[in-house]
C-alpha cells in the first residue's frame, strides 16, 4: 500500500483524479467550494473540511492527503467570507454547513463526481470543529465527525457573561479578524454567542453522537482554545456517554497545528480507516 502522505497513487486514465469547483446555495447566496476527487470509478466517501475564523488556514494539505487515501474532500467558504456574498455570522456558518451536506446528497451531483452520498464525514478546525460537531449532531446521516482545536462557543459565552473584561477581550479579538469578512462586528459576534448560550455547548452533543465515530484533537500550546476549556470537558462528557467509537488526542502545538500537520493528517487518516 502506498503512503498517502509521501506517494501519489497511480493514474487512472478512465477515471482520473480531478479538482472541480463547486457551488452550493445557502440563505440566498452562492457558496464557493473546490472538490478533490480521487482517481478510480468510486463511488468515493466524502470528507467536508470546515475551516475556522476567519479562514486563513483552509486545510488544503489535509484535502490532498485525503484524496490520495481515496476520499473525496471538499473545502468551501461560508457566507460573508472571502468574496462570498451575504453577511458573516456564527449562525450562518451552521446553516451553510448543513446546506453543503444536503447539496452533497444530490444524486446528480454525486453521480457526476463519483461520490458516495451515504458516506459523508465532517472534519473541522476551530470554529469549523464547532460547526462539524453541531452539524453532525443535527444530521444523523453523517457517518463520522472530527473536531481539531474546536472552539466551544457555549462554554466561552458563559465565561463572557460572568466576566466583563473577558467579554471585552473577545470583542476586540473577533474585531481584529474581520478583514476577509463582511456584515458583522466584534460586538455582534460576541452578542450572538451569548444569545445562543447553553445551546452551543459542545459537551451536550455526546448523546446524539453516541452512535457514530468521533475524533477530538486538542492543542496543548494554544491560547485560542486552551484544553481545560475547549477539550477536556468534551472528552469527559463523551467518555461518560460513551460514544460508540471515540478517539481523543492532545498535541503540544499551536492553534493552527503549525508544526504538527503531518501528525494531524496521519491521525485523521488512521481514524477514518478504523471507522466502520
């Protein structure tokens, strides 16, 4: 077997690897994405990679590794980001993720790109980890889910309500990342998070995810999603459930896993290989 992190698979002249641009409709706007289709007749399982806030790291290295391992992989932008129309909000991210999952199940789209709509996996980083877990919990047909340095909006909302100075620091931090986004502000994003409150706590998702494989990856040198707030409470809740197939890891690295990208890819590929 070839190593998908080191070796390209053989070319299939009849069914070559391709990288088409795709669009999806959500909230009256057109989302822009790119699909990495492996060689071979398929149908191929599909991994949707959900990027974080604001989307500087889009995980194309994972998309290519997944393709070499035989998984189709999709990267897309949410509303109000990176030239996509509409306005940015956390709620729109959740709606857009759900719309993409629905779009991938279209039989014509699946047939055109050699996809298996029965095998859709969500993998998200930071905000994307939050969206992956929330979307999988709401859609029982999602086959498996992974969160990498996932941001627990419900846990942070509770802390902001209890500590005005912490709240202000999040207003400033969010405001500092709005360059590629439109239609929002740091204050609006914190207020939306506070309004959602407990409904956006990730530890409460253990019961609806108990019948599917779940991977949680924490980052031990990360001030954005420190493990004691964003990772350890989830691990405890998911172990108590328990989840049918549950894995968790903490890597001593920063929020973008800047020096752990190969480790991250190998961990995800190993997880997917063990999924039923």
